[in-house]
C-alpha cells in the first residue's frame, strides 16, 4: 500500500496545510522542550559524577 517515505510526505503536507498558523508556536515549543531536556540531562550527569565513588 504505502511505504514509510510516502506516509512521511503525506504527514508533512497535512501538518503544513492544516497547521501553517501554528508552526511558529510549535517550533518555539519544540525548542523549549529541547533546552529543558538538555539541561536536565546535564544535571543528571553532574549528579552521577558527584555521587560516584572516587577511583583508587
């Protein structure tokens, strides 16, 4: 029937046609979510590094 690439193209077209007014808002939200995810990942790495027992 449809392959993965065809479905992706159809999905992109539907998003652009139906959500053209909301695209900037969605992009801002995605950017904020990415920044939050990166900062949380950094904080988790720092916490793990601080809690790790010292190597001998």
